[in-house]
């Protein structure tokens, strides 16, 4: 069993910043990435960060990951999230993928590590909040014909900030990834809304219910939709997802958490801010970044 993270840096920046102008706010991911690295290492020890050279040289080399695996990205920006799946399928064993903005303060991965489930995910997204369900409903004949899903579909999906699969589940899942991805490319990925989410999280739910996989949900979805930092305190699970990682308030909280909780690593922050962030106009003259118009 292996724990990994992954991150590929694109020239286009981050899909979560729509009004970035000429400033590449992707570099502000450093703060939640550093907290993730520290907390995961403290809780579970060794893990590997998969990244392309651009990500390593511009940002990740400043973070004390236990191990790096340089793997160049072959995906276009519209399918930016597929890099994660490419990294996962190289492992060839039971695996856990943690998004690099996920921090762990309790041993929440133990049910999967102890073999209690086939698939472990952050949470199950209910019908009301699942933005990928319309794609499935409109493509239901495709899923039946390809035998990805022959059973009734209830409109739900999975959220994979944390994503664990044993080897048995991977066999079915990655076969589905190949079928669906080829079909999406043939249709034109730019014409599909939420394409990355559908290929990763929606597909995993379909494959899991089709094959009766035993699923472990780390936190209930209703808690994810509340205060993410409160969830970190109560459940030991923090996911600084989407545009939250670029907000000044969040960055301030993470800097303080590292200063008081992990003071040894505070010099890492200062070095990164000096070497990298100080080159950006939005950072110059400030103690830490303030982000406008996200």
C-alpha cells in the first residue's frame, strides 16, 4: 500500500482563479500544500509527491516532501485533473491519493489501510449538490452499453479529496477511465461541463455501485459544506479546496497554524516568500498576499 500526492503546474495557472489577469495565483497554493506535507508526514510517515518539473522547480522544491517522483504532464489544460489519475495508475498496488491541499490531524486513513473497504473517499455527494448528475442521466445509454453502469443511478457522486482504492477496485475503475476518456475526447472535451470531475469522481461512484464495492466515507457531505477549519478541528480532516486556498484570510490562518504548531517549518515559509512570492506585484510591500477579485 502506498500513499501519494500529485500536482502538475500548467502555463494557464489554476482552474479555480477565473480573473487572475497577469498574476499567477497558483503560487499561493504553497501554504496549504506545506501544511498538508507536514501533517501527513507526522500522521502517516513516508509518502511520494508526483509532479512535473515546472511544479517542482517553481514551488514544490521548497516544501519538505519525503519523496518526489517527477512525471511530466501529457494532458491539456481542459483535462487538468487527469494528471492525478495518471499518477495513481503507475502504482500497481493498493493506494491512497491525497490532494496536496488536504491535511490530516488524525489517522482517518486507517479503515482503508486495515482492509475494511475497497474504496475510500472524502465524502459522498448527494443528489442535490451533484453537478455531474445531468451528464450521467443524458448519457445513460452509453454507460449501459459499455457496462460501466447497468444498475439504476440515484444521482449521487463521490468527492475525492482523499481517494483510496485496492487493486481489485483499480482494475475496474481504470478500465472505465479509458473508455470514458476516449469517448470524451472523441466528442470534444471542451464541450463537456465539469469534465475533470466527471472522469474522476462521478465515474468512481458509477463503477463502485456497479461492482458492489465496499465504500468508506471519511466525513459526511453535510459537514464538508460547513466551516472547513471547524471540520479540521473536530474530525482531523482539512481540505482547503477550490479558490479558498488563495484567500488572504485562509493563508493567514495557515501561516499562524504553522508558526505556533510547527515552528520549525516557519523558516520554510519565509524562504519561499523571499525567493518566489516577492517577485509578484500582489505580494510586494505586504507581509503576506491579499487577493482581489477571485
